[in-house]
């Protein structure tokens, strides 16, 4: 429909043209858009959160615009829509100001507008920093108020299975204020279960539903935020560079998450639950200065005494049954496994934070790090005990295998470069546990720990002249050697026969055959890309069968 604009010079007075434009629209429609919307609005969906967030209560208590004011803002918004461009998008508004827009956003009539009409108004709300939050549930409630037809954040319908719809948030462009843009980036980068799961912890629900956590981003919340841009929104590719814009957004979210965790601890539900918030904060910055206070505030929610672990007698009884578990036993076992997974997620966060900042901890940081490692290994043994019952009974994956957040070593598992505090704590652990009389307990633990930890234990065993219980991670060592990463392997060189002429040693244990160091990396038919210790410089030769083999010079 046509209506006058500021481009028609036959109407000399700008304010008169503007009011006449509104009258023409009202007369042509017969009824105002506000009156129609207010009289025919669909019933709003049931609330997705248990209570109205504080910020939303303030907004919904504002005085609504009058019908005439509302329609005037709608007219101006239609002129600014990106598809029409009748008015400059970045030009000043004739009628709208931050107060009027804030009052307009909370009106049911605004929710009934078309998406095209809302677009310039929401963009301007972002520019005026009106779309902010103190709790994630506030951001969700705000989006549900603006787009009730999309039903954002509705509790999951069982018939959907694990299909969780996107919130369809806006892409904040360069005109948006940083804090408002952080709202959109957060809602886009956090995992979808955060916005739909209320009856239980979103992370544990995702694990029990065999659903990945980092979705819609496929790698990490912190990466998704730090690589975001105004032009393309959240970062989607791990190889993309971090941006100054992304770091500004990350700084805003760090402060908001830490303030919320310090204020509520683990009392929040759904989007405000503490486990996923701590997980997100650790990915944003494991060195955040408020981490000591946050971990102290949340520690009581993760004490081992609160875990519903079955007794040794119960485990023995179900093993002796010899037939599938009944419903009661299955419930007991599932509750125990879920409790261990929850504990592992928390301990993984604690391990990551302490590894990066234990030396600057207010007090006893290194002791806390060592205690965290001991708790992780204790939980691993408990999970193995449960797994033995599950075999042949019901599907249950080892903690961390199919749900990475429940692997406390996820940040360090493959890396040869560990923070110095973590290296020191692992060496201390290895010294305390390397004197085991047999290999039963070490084999149970070391098949699960990262290669760096297995290497530290094996080196300590060799230092004591003991068997390594097949714990030496040969393939990983060979891969690191081939890439020239020898800093973590320096102590290992002492035990190689080739090093005997170069290093005076009194060790009782030697690695007599080190051919795996040269052939265990990826391709046994050619030398590794790097050979820093000159162990693998041997020509290839053809065997009688025609296959390729290597003559290894051991230096003996």
C-alpha cells in the first residue's frame, strides 16, 4: 500500500507530512494496526521458565504506548526496512527514542507485527543497548516476548526426540551495542539443550540422549564467541582467526557469567544452571580472576558424599544374578552413572582452571590441583566398576567416550604441551603411585588417562627399576617424536640404548628395542618427518617377499 514519505516535497512541513502519513494509513486500513493486533492476539504459549526474570519484570511493568504512538513507530519502521530503504537505516528517527522503544517492545501488539516490520525496531533496540540480560533465562524470556509465534525455549516435547529447534536469533551487525550483541552471540553459541531442558540438567540430558553438546557450533563455546564478527555472526570454523569484536563480546559474557555464578551458585535451573555456565566460562577464559570464588561457591553442590553410588555389596549382588537387571536395579545404576558423569564434568572444569592458574591461587592452589587429579581417578575407578555391571545388560558408554564434556582430560588428552602446574602435579602423582606391587590397578587407570600421564608414571617406574606394566604410550610417543616434539620426551632418552654412550646412568631398566619409535608414527615404509635424536636414519631395503622394511641402527 502507498503512503506519503519524507521524499514528497509538495508537503512542506516535515512534522505535518509525518502525521498525515499516519492518518492515511489508518484511513486506508479502516482500523489501526494496534487495535487489530490487540483484539485478535493468540493465546501466548506456556512460560518456558519457572519465574519471570528480574529484568523482564521491569520491562513488562512499563507504560505501553498509545495506539497513535504505536502506529507512528510502525510507519517509520516500515520505511526503514532493509528491503525498502525509503529512509536511511542509520539516520535519526523522527518519533522513536530509547524510552518509547523500550515501552513498545513489551506490548503484545509488537509481538503480533510481521518479522519485516520488527526488524528495524529490533536492530535499533540493539543499537540503543535495550536487549541485555543478567541471566540467560532473561535473554530467553526477552526473545520469547518478541517472537512468541516461534515458541523459543519451549520445554522439549517427548515426540521430538532429540530434535531441538533453533532460537532463530538475529545477527547483530556493527551498529549494535557490544552488550546487546553479546546477547545474540550467547544465544547462538550455547548448546540448544540449554534453552529447552528444565526438568534436569541440560548437559546430563544431552549425555543420556546420546546428543552432542557443542551444537550449533561444532567445537567450543569460547571459540564460537571469540571468532565472531559483525558481518557473519558467531564463529563457525575453528581455523578462523580470533577477532577484536569477538574478544569484546567474550569479555562481556565473562563478567555476566561470573557475576551470576557468584550470586546464585548452583541454585539456577534450565538456562541458569551452573554446570553449563561454568563449562562455558572455562572455555571463554580459564584464567578469569573470579574462578577461585566461583569454585568455592559451587563446591558444595559437587561433594562426593552427595553422590548416589551403589555399595560394593549391591554391585556384587547384581553381578551374581546372572540375568538382565530388573527396573529397580537399572534405575540405581543409571542414577549412579549420571552422578559420576556430572562429577566428571565439574572436575574437568576444575582441572582446566587450576592447571592454568594454580600458582596464582589465593592459597594452596597446587594442593587443590593434586586433590582434583586424585578425585578424577577415584571417579574413573567407580565408573569402571559400574561398567562391569552394564556389560550385556544395557547400553552405557564409558564416561567421556561419546560425550566429550564428561572427559575431564579433554583439554589436555592429545597435547604434548601442558601448563607447568599440571606437569608438576602429575609428576607428584606418579611418584606416589609408581610403587604398586603389581599391575592390576595401574592397568585399570592408565588405559584411560592421557598419554602424558601414562608417560610420567612409566618413567617413574623405570626410575625405580620396575616393570612399566605395558603403560608406556608408544604410539603417541612415536607421533610426537616424528613431529619433533621432544620436550615432553626428554627424560625418556635416558633409557634408550643409543643414549648409553652419551649419558651416564645407573638405571636398572632399559628400553632394549626402540624400533617402534621410528615405525610407530604413521608410515613404516619411510622415516618420520623429523628425527631429532638421529635414531631412524636407515635406508629402506626390499625383503625377499618384496615388502619394504627398515634396518634400524641402534648404536650398539
